[in-house]
């Protein structure tokens, strides 16, 4: 804090003015309002805990107004990107890496799992007979079953053939070449390697969660109803599912003509009169008014 020009007093001497000064410091760094809110929420929670312990008498952070949350920036992943990533797994140096990376990426693409749900998968989670994948530790400790599309099923069958021959001290579905659990660091490093092979090195759009968003959008585009997608994603609230569904530019372009006035659908016998007929009718109307006929 001192290096940033902000005093670093004992916890009992932290005031609302000091917390507000910290908020201004984050604003000066061009931090997004939602990030500043997150930082202030952390300070509020800390002081709530200290009040419960009796270390301080009040929570100074609650006197600081939170900035209004800005709209979330969602980086969309296209189907073309995902196809390129899957093709890139074929160019890994070792056969083990080819099969494992293709299976791991396919689970993310076709099952829309959260990152931790993916990492928690076990060998027994895959049921080839039932063509399903059991997510035992979903968010909120809720389990759900995801039925596999043919693309996911075929690569998982191939990976299980290799995985079950490996003598591991654990039963996690995805493993490293040293038979260790495929953890968060391994996943992100592998994804970066695949992106580099696919010509997408450093692309900030391609992350496990954005791939999950793309899966939900693809389901909607292909005809799935929102309640089915809601259950498939493992959400507690339908409003959360709606956030995941992104309308693509091509779809928006297609509906542009619908914003105009559409001609009414009439039969030939009741079709609207032509302009020339309308003009002649109006002329006859005025002539009858002048002559009294």
C-alpha cells in the first residue's frame, strides 16, 4: 500500500476515507467498475468478520459507495475456432497426447462442463453403454447426467482404451504422461499449446468458460429449448442460463428484414387496388359530389 502512496495503518485505524482513497486509486488504474466492486466487497467481508470477532467496532468500508457495475464483456468463440482446435490436437507430437487432448477438448466443447467439473471427472463417470457422462460434483454439490453426442462418444471410447491400460494410483479420467492427475495448470498449459498449433496463440477468447458459453449457444441455435439447456448446464436459475445464450451476428443480420412493414397476405379476389385504380376511384367520387349523382 505504501508503494502506491496509500498509508498502511493498523487495522483499527482504517477509516472510510482511507478505503475511499483506495477506491480512487483503482479507478486511476483504469480498473473496471465491476473489479473495483469486487475489491471493496472483499474489504467489507473482512471487516464484517473483524466486527464479529470484536477486533473493531464498525465496518468503515460500508460507508463507501460501490461503483455501478458495468456490463460484462463476453468474448465469443466461433464454431470455426473450435473445429480448428480439434484439428490441432491431431498434430501433437505423441500419440498419447493426440488422443488425450482430443478427448479432453471434446468434453469441453460438446458437454459444456465447468472447469472444475471437468477436472473432477473419474473413469467411472463415463458410461459407454448408456452413452452418458455423470457430473458428480457440480456447482452446489449437484450431480447431473449429460448424454454424449457421437463426436464426444467416439473420442472418449478411444481415450478410455488408453487410460485403462495405465497403472495409476487414482481413477481421475484425464492424466498426464507421468500418470498424475490432470490438474488446472495442466489443463491451461495444454489449451495454450493447442491454441498455438491452431494458429490462435494467445487468443483471449478461448478459455474453458467461453467454450461452455459457445456450447450453450450452439444448443439453442440447433433447436434446443431454454429449459433443457438450463438442466444441461446445471444452473439453479433460468436467468443464469439466459446470460449464456449469445445471438450471433449472422442471426441478427437474418432478422433485419423482419423489422420492416410486411405486406399483408391477401387472396387474389381481395387484393389491394392498384394505384391507377385508386386514382380513378377518387376522381369518380369527386365528380359525383359536384354533379349530385
